[in-house]
C-alpha cells in the first residue's frame, strides 16, 4: 500500500482556535481524520505529523526519505515564506511534494505571496480550506499512479 506523509507546520495545532476568518473552525485532528478517510477510499495510507520546531520538521522529512514514502503533502504555515532549511530538506526527496494552504496566500499580506518551496513542489493548492488538503492528497496519489 502506498504511503503519504502530511506535514503540518508551525501553529497548526491551534487550528479551530486561530483566526477562524482565515482558517475556519476545523481542528487539526478533524483535518487528519478527513485525510485518512479519503486515503482509505483511494487505497493509500496517510500519516500526519505536526511540529512547531523547524529542526524537528527537517528531521521528519529526512525520515520520510529513509522510509521511502510515496509522496509528501506540506502545509508549512509561515515557514513557507522563509525556511530554506525545510526547503533544502524537501529537496532531498525524490517523490512528489504538494504544497498546501487553507487560505489563499496570494490574497493576503505581501510577505505571504512568496513560497521558498514553490520551485521544488510539484504544485501548490491554496484557498479552499480543508478541501486544499483533500485536493492535495488526490494530486499526490494521481502523480504517483502515473509512474
């Protein structure tokens, strides 16, 4: 069974409480449950990981390489805009990386418009709330099924 890793970044443990205008009231656990449910429908396994520590995120990406996951979904939050450490860790991967954002980062503050991951990600999905995650999983599965 193919395995996909969902990486949640800084402050995502506060979904459901943090800025409901941008992120709604859905919690991280609810997002992960929807991803696992869709994964079951698609016949794949989805593992989720969240951290507020940049080095820990890099270590988990390294582990994904060692574990030979089939694809990575990433919502790095604010790290998207400046973390070259996470970008370099992602560049080690040889599988599709799908960048995900619940809000439309291009319709927000100027600093959010740039993604340091864009050039190494297969694609970016933003602005659809929890559906961004589900679309991202579908895109990752589709990309690996083409192989």
